[in-house]
């Protein structure tokens, strides 16, 4: 270094006019799923493209002027450029109101709030599954022109980069993003000034600036408090994703929920549907209620009006995973709020109350503030209904409003381009418009096996190249020798990628049991170290810096990977991010998932592997509970839920070892003379055919639109018409019912018959004490079905009673004549619950009385 002070100066290249639209391409996250756009950038300067971490905006600020000038004259480059632009323009063309097929109209607007969004490595505001799901939701919404805006926070530091030292210790590296390098631009008022919003915090106001990111047709708005007008502490609110303490967390969540709602208002965006994606964003409902109370609505009416068009999606399968804050903290931050809402402190805190805790629970708030709720797989929907049962105390969990919409992945993002090319040849370009069409995909059968296999091998080679590069870096940083590196890399041969390769990559959270296959090392040795049929395992993932047991798992994997006999066959690759994820899911033969049932809410990485022809070997939990069909991968059956953890791990790992040694390994190595296993390919094709359409984000977003967004929009406007008279009616009626319900009673008047003949009519007759309710305020119902040992409510048929007039003083008589159409021993029940036609879900009151 020369002496003296070092000054720096950034010299931005001038983009030649002919290539002007490169800037536009760099500012639209369309590039995150359009491979051709990314290769356009990388073709300008491959080394720089790698050096800037595949970030188009950063790339354009650094690329050599002479390369741009040359490209502007290069016919091959220009042809590529023009073809990218024409695809881009085609995607973006057409009338904006072209959303009718989603069921929504052009006046609809869905606001989707989430704590993190994962689109691409170049935009580090995500940590893992939740963020990537949110990113995929936006991408799929853009694909179908669903009118949706995202709302989130712009973190100066996204999630950390990870290195792993030679002892297996995770080191975290946080780097500041330069917002100039991110695909975001400040949102401006008409007069050119930046849009800002203010959010009250104790003794101060915090100002946030709004940024916009473009994801095709979808806009994402991101709040940022790193502004000179804020104190340093407040500037730090958007400093780090999942960093800081509880104070930081509540301030981030207030900023997202309250600030995000204000930001939309400030920009003139009037959502007709509001989606809370995970509890972090639930404060949104408070701000919206405050707005309505200020307009003169009573609090209960405001609550009904807000909840009617709000959707809440929960992603956690353990109650402890639900975000919560102490009452003291809540009081400190929300004192002003309950006055504005016109309710007492107790009533305010009651909005976040859950049993067995004195905290303010964000899931409870989100459920009280929404009328549409869902888990993210069938199993998780049931688990969530149970976890949240207290919110509908008299309703059986299986009937409460918690539904499910299973997650999906954005196929254009995660499908390797080699597959896209092969599909173009064998299915025709129209496959892109048929991603969600289950029948369409049987055409994959028509792809010749050898071509199918060759794509698999190509992707595996590429994955090996990527893994080797990372391992080489890792080795040199950890001062490993060349000889050591050779030992590590001896099985990842890109020229001959013929070793059965199993991948396990995701967050190192304990319930995911990354080390389950290390339960019995001798057994594992017999499987992995087999002379003719060797197996390789590749691990990757980050553990949250505060998650000590998670980091222990990383150490354990590292320790096993360092055992001399496993070296090179068990690999631990650092810094799992979207880029490595894309490589791994496309390249490995088998994708392993070993969560403790039923804690994997959905899981999505296995879907990414499946659409690329990888085979899943997984516990039947989350999405795999629905995806597995006996011919498209392997399932580890779930054990009893309340088994002691060490017994359950033993049980599950035994099942894994047996499946590997008896099924997975023999199938893979059962090669014909062409060098591949036809049976393996058959299974891989089955996997793609059955899973690609079903677990696509397009299918998922379609279900959100149909099941939630459309009815929520309708219900919201229904409640809002005539000065919120609908919401008012419902609120008044609910208050009335809550007061009366304690006194409602049911008794039977008829003498029960216990034997009849088929086709006979049975007469049922009950008296209900209504305690002031009117007969039309309740539904009296008979449930009848065959006597089964484990019958659930869905096994019963439902019949409504008619009110036939007053019985005694406060009793009304309800009768039912039923022609029984079933035979055998039947079970029946009689029940009554409050009902109003304006309700969103018939059981939303949570009240029910059984005879
Ligand atoms: C898909 C994905 C995840 C989620 O993986 P799960 O197996 O669902 O936990 C996490 N991180 C990255 C980078 C991903 O691409």
C-alpha cells in the first residue's frame, strides 16, 4: 500500500443508449426467475458477475465501459438482448385489469404483509423458508395478474453469511447492503419528495422511508428507518432481520404492522383484502381499527369490519414458536392506542390472550383480527386448529375455522433451465401455461429415459462443481492442505457423477433432526461405505446465532464428516442460501427430510427437489403427508406422537436405514447396460408428474384467491356498505349473543326410539331455552352417522331442525322428521349454536351446546 490517506471514488459506467434497458431489467426481480436475463448480464463479464454475487444492479455499476461498448456492437449479444426484452415485454404487456380469472376484479387489491421476502441472492432480506415462500407468493401472483402488493421491511443487514471453521463452529458475518445495489427505488410523491410515514413509539416518533421493489406485475413496499431524522436506536430498527432483543422485535413488528398500513394509506393504496403472513405482521389490524374508530365507529364494529377481509396464515407447529410480548411491554408501546380505540387496557390485552400464558400472543391477535385462517399443509392445518382451539372454546378443533392451504414453490424459479429446455422440446412451449394442470404433466412419460437421465446427470455435475468450489474456499480459509482438499473432493466427480447422492439442506433447527442418520454409525457405515454401491451425503444450513442447540447440530455433522472413513462421502457445505439451494435441490438424487412429526409445518425444499426429478425420502409430515403416493419417493411412517424422544429417534432412524439399504440404494444401482436404472427413472418421472403441478406456487396462490381473497373482498365490502351497517349489525348481534348464551339450554321432548326399519321416518323433538335469543338466532342440528370406533364429526351427516313455536315460557320447540337412509348401528347427536347470515364462518362465535 502506498503511504497517505486512501480516498475512494466510484466511477459508474455509462450505459450505451442501445443497451439502455439493461437498467430496467436490473430493477425488476423478474430476473430472479428468468434465467435468460441473468445469463445476459453474466455474458458481459462472467468473472464480475460472480464477484458481485449475481446482482444485476451492482454489476451495472461496476462493469467495464469497454465491455459495454463492445456488447452494443456485438450482434450475438444484441440478439440475446433483444430476445430477453421481447420476453420481458410480453410478460409485462396486456391490460392491467386482466385478473378476472383469479376471481378478483380490477378494483380489488390484496395487501400481503410479511417479515421477510426471499426472491434472489442479490436481495438479502430473507432468512429461510418463510421468506422464500413469501417471495414465491409474490412471483406467482405476478404470473396470474393477481392484484397484490407486498409490505415488508428493508433491512440494512439481511440474514448473515455463514462460515464453518475446522471444528465445526459456525461463524456469522453480517454485511451492510448498499441500497443503491438492491433492486429498490424510493417511493416519491408527485412533487418529487420521498414518501415517509411516522409511527409512534414510547416518547417519540419514528420516521420511515418507503422503498419499492418490482416483481413483475407485483410491487413490494419496504419500510426503512435508517434516516438522519431518527435517533441511532431508531435507525437500527430496520438494521437486521431477526437480530436484536424483544424490544427490537416489537419495534420491528410495530413498524411493519402499523407503519406498513400507514404507508399504503399515504400512497393512496386502498386494499380490499389484507393478508397477515405469520403473526409478526398482526399489529396491522390495530392500526386499521384505529382508523375506523377515528371515523366514528365503535370498537366492536371496527373489529368486525377489519376482520371480515383479513386472512391470517400461521407457519408454526409449536405453540412456543408463536411470537409473544409481555403485558408490560405491550402497555409501554400501546398506551396511546387503547385510548384511540376506545377500550380499556384489559380489553386491549385480551386481544392477544392465549390460555396458559400471561403474554400478548401475536397469533391470538391475528386470529381475533381475521375471519380467514389457515395452516400450510393438511397436517399442519389440523395441528394449528388444535393449538388455537381456545379461540373457539366450545367448538371441536376439527370444525373450527382454521383451514389449510398447502405451500407451493415457484416453478420458474426453482426448475433448472435444463428441464425447461427439455420440456420445450418434448412438451412444447405451452407447458409454461399449464404448470398447475395435473393431467398435463403425464406427458413427461414421453421423454425418453436416456434424455431424462442425462439431464439429471448434467444437473448433478453442475451441483458438484458448485459444491467443490465452496469446499475449496472453505478448506483454504480453514488452512486445510491440498491433500486434505483432494480427500474431500474425491467423490464429487463432475465428469462421472455416478455416486448416489443424498442432500439435506435447510435451517439447522433441532426439530428437523439433521443428525438423525448418525444414530447408529455402524449401520450408516455399512450403507455409505459400500464398495460397489457407495453413498454420499451433502449437508448445508444455517443455525440462528442465538440457537445454541442448532449450532451443536452443525458441530456434530462436521465431526462426523471429519471421521477419516467418511471424509469426502459426508460433506458439510457452508453458507446455505438461495443460490446453493437451487443447485442442491436440482442436483441431488435424494432429498432427505427427517423432522419430528408433526412439527414440519409444510417444508418446501423437498418440492423443489421433486420438480427437478429428485426423489424425496422423508418423514410423512408437512407437505409430504399429501405428496407421497407410494410410487414417487419413500416415506418414513410417523410413530406415536408422545413417544419418548430417544425412542422415537431410534425408531425413525431404523426406518430410514432400512429404507435406504433395502430400497433406495438397490434401486439406484440397479443399472441397465446404458448405465442407469430404468426403475429409478420411472420413480423420478412419477415424482415430477404427481408433484410438480400440485406443489407449485401457482396452485397455492389460486387457492388463496378462490378460498380466501375473493370471499374476503366480498365480505369486506358487504360489511362496509351503508356506513358499515353490516359490521355494526354483526357486532351488535354478537354482543347480544354473548350476553345471552350462558342461559341457553337444550332438552329432549320426544321419547328416543332405538330400533327402526330402513326407510322409516324418525321424529326428533327438542326444547331450547333461548334466554332472549330469537329462534332464527340459532341453528339446531342433528348429526348422524355409522357407529365407528374413531368416528370424527366429518363422518356424520347434518340435518337442521325447524322451529315449531313456543313451548314453555322461554322455550322454543324445534323438530325434525328424518327419513333415515342408512342401515346398521347409527350414532347421533343433537346440538345448538348461534347463527347469523352475515357471519363469515358459521362457527366463528366459538359457541355451541350439545345435548
Ligand atoms: C426452500 C428453502 C428453504 C426452506 O427449506 P425447508 O426444507 O422447507 O425448511 C430454506 N432456505 C432456502 C435457501 C430455501 O431455498
